[in-house]
C-alpha cells in the first residue's frame, strides 16, 4: 500500500512560494470541511464535505481573513491557471 503523505502530515501546514510571497498550505479532509467556500482559482464553490487545501500568507500570521480555500487541483495548477479573483 503506498504511503498517503496527506494523512501522515495530519493537516500540518507546508511552506511554499506563490505570487511573490511565502504561503502556508494545509490539506483539509472531507470530514474537516464543514462548510462551503469559493475557490479563488476557478471561482466555483467548494461544497461542504469536499477535501481541499487552505492557504494563507506566512507574513499575515494566518488570520482568518487572509486564508483562502482552494480546490486541490486549482491549487496544484495555480501557476498555469492564475486566480480569477482575489487571492489575497
């Protein structure tokens, strides 16, 4: 059975570069997604119960108003498909 890194990390944020800054990114499981969000990558809804990622700027201390919830695929392709709306 292959190792599931998302499960091993258990929601621990990873640090990555994006849009000229550093971001913390954490995977959210379906059971941890208790409400819907608007993905800045595609401007479509992320329904409650759908696994996704949440990203926030490192320099913003992770305040709730700076967190953005992305579809996992939209986040993975963020460099080739830039956000349609505000991402910060």
